């Protein structure tokens, strides 16, 4: 008896980032005819600059901590991450010959410290599955008929498809091609787009003294982000002062909570000595002063603070810098301790999408099937990666989301 040969399904993937490349490869592995369309001269342009060019692929934490680090709609991602989690991702890259290493904070990087090697590995994987990659090809729209996707408009013509996967990214780093195309495609298909704003982004501060500290990096500090008296976020780690405000890992994660609303009630408190209580720090300061009895105040903090920070702290403390250490009163010393435990900056604004690592907001997830990433409105239309309304803190978690949702879309399209 002759068996009828099942024709290959035609799948188009829009976007050659991590989500798009993994989706294309998974589709092709299942015997589909897959074309990945990328408008840049090469795939993975944004991936190239992630992790300061080293590419923080994922985070090697346990499953619970992984979800704790997802801010936007973590429940939606349960199925996708369960199907392809951080361990599976590391195994995937190991199987392709890309060695990885785990660094501070469980951040996972390629051993080579080169983002280009991650892109090369993904590109070779996609091609090995038989999927095509077409570069310099911009998609202008998606065609749907009677609630089903039928193809895309690209390169001046129409390309028919049984399924379309949108993996176009968000609005962050628009120079890399993330210009919001996917949001436009989703809206044209009837999807809702939630409010979009930059996240994992440096913050602009009101205080002028911050400029004096430009380039100073503080490690092992603790921050508390507040709106009014409400604590929004706390974190421990590294902070960097810039000519406009503050940056660094703890600030990037904290930026998520300020949204587009800034003003006098938005502030970040920096604890310069989180390992010490106020009482312990007071004893430490007293000990330092006792060892520098004949020194003036401004020259007695060398063992406690970075040199660049001392003039600012002296000024903010209100203590005369030329006053001798043995003349400083108990109240003055305790005010100094409180300052060291609560150095506050007022947040005026964020630096915007040009400097944001990710976009918060996107295609409303209640309109997407969480197991397959397929639209609940249009048959055969899938979304994955940053175009969705899902996001996480810095540390490799956002790339994990991209890979997990790309895997889900590619396995089901």
C-alpha cells in the first residue's frame, strides 16, 4: 500500500537574534522548510554587544531563583522554561562545541569571552538543520486571511508561509535593528501591545556631585530603590557613577521599577558599607579617627573610602574638612555614619532605548498560548523573545527567556 507523502510546511522566521535562530533550527529539525529573514547584514547584531561583548548566555542558578529573577509575567514562562531551561541551554551549546564557564552571580559566558563565537555557533546550527538564512531582507508586513497567517511581505514581494514566527526583538538598541517592527506586525494582526519603556538602563540623577565621581566603580555595596516611602527593589553588587548619574548591574536591575515616572519621590539609597551595622560602622570610624588624631577630617578617611569619593562625602557630611579628627563631635560622627549607610540620589529620568538592554512591555501574553507561543487570535502566527511582554533582571535571564520561547515556538510552529 502506498503511503501519501506529507508535504513540508513552509515556515518563515522574522528576526535573526537568539530567539529567531533557535526557533528556525528547531523548525527545520522537524522536517519543515524554513527561511529566516534578517534585515541586517548578519544575524545576532544585538547579541554581539551583550555582556560587554562577552555574551552572558544564561544564568546557572536553580529553577526557583531563575523565576525569582523574571519580573514581567513569570507564570506565562513556566511551560517554555520547563521545556528548555538553563541546563538544557548549556547542554545545547556544549553539543555544538561551544564551551561555557560560570562566573560570579552564576552568570554563564563562552570560555572564549567572545559574543561572536555564540553567534557563529548559532548560525552554523541553523544552517546544519537545512534552514535558510536570508540577510538584508526587511519584512514590511504579515498577511492574514480568515484568522490564519498566509505569509509575509518582504524584499518587494510576497512570500507565502504556513506559519510565521515573529522574533524581531523590542525597541532597545535600535541601531542593531530593534526598531519595533514586531509590535507593528502584532497590532496589524489584532494583538494588544502593553506599555513600552526601556529597562536595564542607566539612570539620570538630580545631584550635581555625581559628576565628580564619573568613572568610579563601587563594589559590594547595597542599594534600595524607593518611590516615596515604598521600597521597590533592593540589591547587592556593583555600581558605577557616570557624568549623568548612575549605572552598573544593581542600577540596571533597579531601573525596571521606575518605569517612565520620575521625579522628587524616586530615589536610590546607597549603603557603602552593607556588611556593617550603623553601630559597627560607628566603632570603625571612631577607631580610624583615633589612629589619625592629628590629621584633618578630609585626610582621615583614606582607609574607609575610595579617594575619589572622599571630597564628596566630606562636603555632604557638613563637617568642616579642615577640622581635626579628634575635634569631631559624637553627633557629627554619627551623621557621617548615617550618610555612609544612606548616600541617596534622586532619579530624574532613564537614558532611553538607545542605551537600554531590554524593552519592558510588548505583545500581551494573555493573547498567546504559553506552551506553543502561538497567537490565540491568528492561526499559524507565533511570537518569541523580547517582542513579548516578558522581561527579567540583568544576569543572563533575558537571553534565557529568548532561547526558551524561541525553542517553544520552533518546536510547535
